[in-house]
C-alpha cells in the first residue's frame, strides 16, 4: 500500500473520530446549560418608571428571572420610554 494512500486513510479515520467526539461534547454542553437556565433574556427598548429623584433606567437587553417575568413586563416596558421622552 503506498504511503499516500495510508496517510489518506489515517486522516479520514481521525477526521471522522474527531467529528463524533465534538458532537458528543456539544450535546453534553447543551444538556448541562439547558438545566441551568433560570433567567430569560428580554430584547428591545424598555424603560423603568421615573423614580422620585427623576431618574430612570433604559436598556435594549434585560436579563430577568423566570419567576418574575410577568411582574417585569408590568413594571418595565416600552410605554414608559414613550412617556419619558414625551411621545405620548
């Protein structure tokens, strides 16, 4: 068997093996990370109501606990941004 053909066979075996191993590693990582999700990411412009000292928070990315998503949506929303900027 020529050296070039042996090298090609070894390379194909190595490539196939590494592809299977990387797939297993990715699957394990996804399972572990899925079990650890206790937060939700909310995207879009949202603002808090104006506080007593005339300050507020505005962001496009919010990280919220899963237990408090409904309370978050009532308190922090896009309508507050419109009120603050005088668009209503």
